[in-house]
C-alpha cells in the first residue's frame, strides 16, 4: 500500500471521529444560561412632618380654649391643607387661639380649625353659637324650674308652662301645666355658656338662654307673662320616643281659656291655657 492511500484513509478517519463527536454534542441539551442578578435595593421614603394645632382633650360646644385644651401635634406635611393651623404659617397659634370659643364640639386629637371657633372681638360670641335663622331668648329660672340645677349648656329641654286654673278646691288654687315646646337647645345658664372639664352643673344667675326660631321666641315671650316656665331635661337619646305615663290617675280639667300655638316636629297645634 502506497503512502498516499495511507494518508487518505487516515484523514477520512479523523473526519469521521470529529463528525461523531459533533453529533454527540448536538444531541445533548444545551447548558442553561444563568443571568447575572443584581441585588434589589429598596428606596426608603422619608416622611416630612409639621406641627398642627389639635385638641388635647374633648372640648364641648361653647368652651373657651386655653393651653390645657390645645397643643401641637406631628402631622404629615403631605396631608396639610389650608384648614389646618400649622406652626410654620402661624407659629403664635397657641396664644392666638387661647380665649377663642368653640362653635361646635371638638374631640381629642381633632385638628383645631378657624371654622370651628370664634375669636374674642370678632363678633358676638353668643351669636356665633346660633344656627342660621335661630334666635337666642332668655327666660327666668330657678333651681326648682331648671331640673334641680343639673341642666347645662348644650342640653336639650322641654318647656312646661304652669298657670293658675279658675276656681279652687278646699280653699287652695288649682294649677294647670302644659308642655308648650319640645327638644329646645340650651345655649347658656346665667352668664355661663360652657361646661367645666368635671361636668359641673350650673345654677348661676336666674336666666336660661334658649335657641328658638323667631316665631317661637315670640310665643315663649307671651307665655312667660301667663305663668311660670319650667325646663324639663331630655335624655341624650333625642329620638321622639314616648314613655308611658307613671301617673295612676289624671284629673279632668275644663279646656276653657286662652291658648297658645305649640310647634312639635314642624307642625303647629293649639293648646289651651287655663286660668286666663
């Protein structure tokens, strides 16, 4: 065998081996490509705070603000709006709002707003407590006619008119009592128009200031000239529930006499007042 033939056979063998190896590599699954991972860094946002004026404790309607009732509290700057009182725009707010009167109840932690208070010297503080269209009227009271002195500003009361009935029994005068108004708001007792933090009842002075419409104020003024007005304290639950009477008997009296118009739940009703 000559040299050329040997070289040719050897070259073919090398080609066959190389082709065989390549076929094996093609039959094997490709190695997975591992992607390079980078560590995830979470950005921590920084929250900016400002000091906002809030109530340190519950503030009843009509209360005069002071440093025991209001204080600064941290508030997110992004939640700040024009209604809030912050220490950047009003750094002297603690002094400025001391002496202001609350026009509505403000609860602990609630922001103090200009809409909820009236400042001394701005206008009449009592008029600021009145609802639109309502009037403040003062009537004579004493401990006996004001639920023993436990009626406070902010309470709701019924008004009972007591008049002397005609005739007498066993030498004593007869009296007739009629409820002429229901669910009336009390603005002040005497010269006091706010409660203490201890909830003390007031009987200072001899007047109660009530909130009524103009027409009702006229009716009440006329009724005062006919007899004594008593305030009957209502419960906190002010729904128009009617409790059963605890009286065993009810006297039958004549319906003759003068009358007044009583407004209940927006409807008028003529009620006779005897002894006129």
